[in-house]
C-alpha cells in the first residue's frame, strides 16, 4: 500500500516536472544561457525520478518475496507445532538445566499433569528417587555431548501413581552460532515392551525348568527302577536255576523279594501318574464318609506287614474320628508317604509313632520318628519335586513323595508342618478340615 502511494507521488512529480520543462521551453522571457541550464537541471531531475521509480519497484518486489517467505515460515512453524502437540510420543523441551519449557499432550498425559503445570518444573522431579542421581549425571553430560539414545529410566507421574519404565531420547537445540540452548526430549512409555520381555523371560525359564525336570525325572526314575528290577531278575534267576536245591523257606524269601520289588515299582509308577495328573490339573477330590480310626489302623497294619519286624509303628487316637468326610485315595497317599518316609529314614529298630486327633472339626495326623532328621536348609524345599535332604546318603528315593503329599493336603484345604532335628528325628503334622462338605 505504502509503495503504491509512493509510486503515485513519483508519477505526479514526474508529471509536474514535464509541465515545468514544457513551460520553460516555450517561455520567451528567459535569456539563452539560463534557459539551457534550467533545461539541463530539469533533465537530471527527470532521470533521478526515473531511477527512483525503478528502485521502488525493486523494493516492492523484494517485499513481496519477503512476505511469501514469512508466510512459509509461519506455516512451517504451525506444522511443527501441530506435529509436536499431537505426536503419539511424549515430547518435552527443556533448557540445558533440565527445566521444562514446552510439553506436548502425550507428555502431559504420561506425567499425569496439565501441559501448563509442567512448564517451569525441573524434569528431575518426574524421575523416581532411585534413578534421579543417574538422571542428573546424564543431564550434566548432555551439556557437553547432547545426544542420548533409548536410555531406560523409571518415571514417576504425580504422587500416588505407580512409576513406569520409559525410554528417553534427546536431541540438541542450538542457536545460529551453534551454541546449545536447550534439549528436546522424546519420552516413550515402554511398559508393554518390558512386560513382553518379562513374559519371554518367564516362558524361557519355564521351558528350561521343564526340560531340567524331565532329565531329572528320567535320571531318578531309571535309577529307582534299576534296584527293584535287579532284585526281581536275580531272585527269578536263582529260583529258576536252583529250584531243586532251594528249601521252601529260601524259595519263599525270593518270592517275597520279588513281590516287594514289584510293589516298589508299581508305587513309583503310581506316584508318577499322580504327579502327572496334578500337573494337568486333573487330580480331583472326592470326599466320602470315612471312619478315620479304622482307615488308619488298616493302613498301619498293611505297612507293618510289608516292612516286617525292622520297625515298629505305634498308632494311637483321640477324639471322635468316625464320621469324617474326606477323600480316601488322597488321604491314603498322605499317610502312606509320611509313614513310609518315617520308616525309610529311621535306623533299624527305630520307633514310629502315628497319632490321630480329631478336635475342633479338624483331623490332625501326626507322624513322628527317631530317624536321621532333616537339615534346616532342606526343610523349606521339601515339597518341591525331586528335592531330597543332603543327609540321605545311600537311602534311595526320587524326592516325589512329599510333593504328592502336599498336593493332596492342598486339595483338602489342609495344612502340613514339619518339625525336625538332624540326628534326633522328625515330626510331620497334617491338619485337614473334618467335614468338608458341611463347612463349605
Ligand atoms: P520318594 O519319592 O520315593 O518318596 P523321597 O523319600 O526321597 O523319595 P520325599 O518323600 O518327597 O522323597 O521326601 C523328600 C526328602 O525329605 C527326602 O529325600 C528326605 O531327605 C526328606 N525326608 C522326608 N521325610 C523324612 C523323614 N521322616 N526323616 C528324614 N528325612 C525325611
Ligand atoms: Mg518319600
């Protein structure tokens, strides 16, 4: 607009100059030399005006170009602002001391604050206490070398909110002379990345554990099968080869050995199948009315027959135990394994006490021996598959019995406790709710 007025003024001046020049030429009053001088002056003035006009046009053109450039910059800035504002990742701009100067929406959402309230706050206050020192060290370093790629830190949004893992990337902001004037931070919530990594780690661990278990199982089972198999094959061979020379008592002894060994194998197979069932979540509880005294006595007698006179099991009971409602098969597993252990880990002639108490709607089974005992370090891990005490020496076993016991106790919503002293003996106490159905 200004340029147009200026142009019009120039044109008007040129017009008036032209008229003046015409009039001067036509005027008869002026003497000759003076007329020439005036004409020359007017000519110069006219040239100067023309040059002025060209210069004005050039200026005008440059102004237009400048205006276009200005518009482009404005649009660019607007675009950057929108990208910054609506970026899916969190962006913060801080000065070199880490004081926040700009924050986009995602950053505000991540830190659970409004964008405005973030301005002027030191970024360090959003870093968890544990990571804050490292953050400050990194900030100092950024002032010398302003670049950071995927640094993992735990960010703490406003108080009361749980911290979350974030990856930080930093780029430098510089002025025209390349001086560092600020830092642009990219904040990315990597909770999901962490969870996925954790899941993969767990899956790998489980796989490793499973393959470990498999090989331990194969080792234990083959070892445990070998002993009874050797006994069976030796006794069978002796019976076959010397059947005419052996006395009836000797023959009976071999038959008994074969019977015990095959029972041992059947038991082991049974344990394996049972564990397989528990792992598949297929072991179920089927309670039936049960007279616990009768049930326990039968079990003790059965065991006493199979172990002979090497150990004496005493059984006593207290309270009203005839109307229990428990799973017979599972209960058999519990008592059988505990009594077998008590016998197995006691020296010859060692006494085993089995006490049954029914009180306060609970059945308490207490099995006590005077055997080798269990070291403290092993006591906590006894219910893990294959775990065996370090003091078992040459006593055979797979370390599966107590795992089964625990599963069966858990299915009854019961509890199991151990009291043991190395060299003095062990007491296992199992407590099961008596009338399960009535209680539930
Ligand atoms: P199995 O699978 O044949 O029963 P195991 O007897 O070794 O083998 P568990 O019954 O699970 O396995 O017992 C685990 C470990 O606990 C035993 O190896 C032993 O170290 C210890 N233990 C269990 N009961 C007793 C006990 N009464 N006295 C001493 N140690 C015991
Ligand atoms: Mg055992």
